[in-house]
């Protein structure tokens, strides 16, 4: 079973924020929570529960299972990688036309890769 301690989760969250050039206050605003809630998590003073993890996932555009796993709320890492999970989350946010276009693009790329491997 995976169990990330408060320090590991806070470091992971800090990196995610840094990667997006996002301030804690911006994250808190997107989550509709007081910034102090996020600062307590980052300082290791509080665990991230279900609602906070859902909010982090939505605010950062990450799959919920990734955030829950990082917070130690999932006992097993998802069978698929973070990239696939993120892709599914992004795909789910698209219009039906955009989804069709992305599927066509993925098929085209897959066919191209198959041809270059022969």
C-alpha cells in the first residue's frame, strides 16, 4: 500500500504549482477554499482529505486518482500511468467534435508509428 506522508504530498503539490507558475492564493480561489487551508497542507499541518483532493484535481486539471494516490488516499497506484490518466481527463473536457478530431489524430499518429517501425 502506498502511503505518502504530509511532507511528500506537500512537496509534490509545490512542484505542481511551480510547474504551472500558480500561487497558493490562485489555487485556493479556484478551489473556493481559504488560502490558509492550502498553506496548512503545504506546511504539513493538515492532511488533504477527499474534498480538498477533488478541488486540487479540478483546479490543476489533473485526474482525481493521481491526486488521491499522491495524498495517500488510494491504496494502489492506478494501472495506467499519469500521462494516460491526464489525457483521459483532458479528453473528457472536450466537445464531441473535438473528441472525434482527437481520435482521428491519434489514429493517424498510430498508423504513422506502425509504418516507421517496419
